[in-house]
């Protein structure tokens, strides 16, 4: 046999085998658990924010400024919040007022929730200001 044809085999020792040890598995599980807890706390609040944003935009779009008042719009928003079971914000948190010939619905709010032991999370929703169509009078 020629020397090139001889394949030498190297002994694989215990130190040469790669893989996970107990510490790597524990850290990965801890990290995965933390990400899962944060996701389970944040996602419902964000989905409810999207619902509130849609409800306010729909109420402002359907508002008829010639025949309805600020109180009518406020009642419509309250009914929509109640019908869609929105709990993060109430009608008392939403300001509905007339400004420069339009009715403004200001529903900006923040949501606080517990994350871990003594850590809390805060989400601020500050883009929930919607204006209705102009009334034609000032």
C-alpha cells in the first residue's frame, strides 16, 4: 500500500466532542423564558391599542358634524369601547372637544404592567389624536 492511501485516524477524546452543557441549556432556557414573558405582557396591550385606534378613527369618520354634537361623538366612542371590550382605556380617559371648527378626539394613554419581580413595563401610546371633518362654521 502506498503511503497516500493510508488514512490515519485520530482518536476523538471526550474534550473534542462539542455540545451543550447544563449551564448553556439553563441560560438559553432563562433567556427564552424572559422573552416569552415580555411578549405575553406586551402583545395584548399593543393589540388593544390597535383596536382603540381603529375605533376612534371609525367614530370620527362616521361623525356627521351638521347633525351631531360633541356629546354624540363621545357617546358613540363609549359604546364602541364597551362593545369591543376595551379595558386599557375608558371614556373618562378620552378627551373630546371642539377646536377651530373640528371636533378633536384625544385618546393618548399609557399602559403600565408588571414584568418581573420589581420591574414594571410602561408603554406610551401618543398617536391617538383624530380630528373629524370640519363643520363649516367657526
